[in-house]
C-alpha cells in the first residue's frame, strides 16, 4: 500500500500526498520531538521535512525503505533548524564528564514520558548529539561533520549529555524515594 501511495504521490496525486502525510505524521513528530525544544518547533521541523520530501520525491528509490529515507530528511531538517536558531541557544562550556554508576533496575522503572522529559530538558546541542549517537547510530565523525565541529567535541557533548541525564535520573529517584517514605 505504501509503495502504491508513493507512486501516486510522485505523479502529483493530491489525495495520495495527503494520505502519505497522515500515515507518517506520528512517526515524523516522534523523531522531530527528540531534536527540538518545543512541540511548536517540532511541528515546524515536520512541516519543513514534508515539504522537502514531497519536493524531492522523485529522488526516492522505489523498493527501499521510505521510512528510512524520510527519517534522514527529518534529522537533517532538525539539524538545519538547530543551525538556524543556534545563536539563540546558550553556549556550553566543554569539559569532561565523570562517569558514575547507577542501578540498572531503577532505569527499567522509568516511563517513556519520563525519559522523553529528561531528554527535552537537556541543552539543545547535548540532546542532538545524544539522539544522533545513541538513537540514530551516527558515528562521532559523522556527527561532527553534520554539526560542524571536531569528532572529539561530539564525544565530549555525548559524555556531558549522559552526565546530565544521570543527574536528572538521580534527582527523579530521590523524588520517588521521598514519595514512597511518606
């Protein structure tokens, strides 16, 4: 069905384009939300991504994964959005983050909303590097090339992101423990 919709959309069928939009909207938002600060910003990234995808639909190779092709467009659009708004974000001081141990069983108790909430609280550059490396599978070299800094900075940003997530995780567990005691 997907390939049929894509074929129809390539020929300019407005109904097929709308069906593709609706079919992949939730997926596109889930990717964009991982890279942006707000839902409004994610909506902007999603809409820009759809414009790019529909304008370049002839470049999509039938038979390959449309979802993968579209995911790459969303990620690139998110990075473009970050670059465009970079001057508005606070500059981070780069330093080494110390590794801490944590209780892996406690991590299993986290809900999806708590995890996404902690990710959204990260500074923009840390969230982007974390998502690209840990979720999307990019190498530090690829991240550095995409974002315009050395791969060593990518490693540092990733370490900083993990440190901040550990701190947020510890704080969340302390709140949970206080609630359990009462």
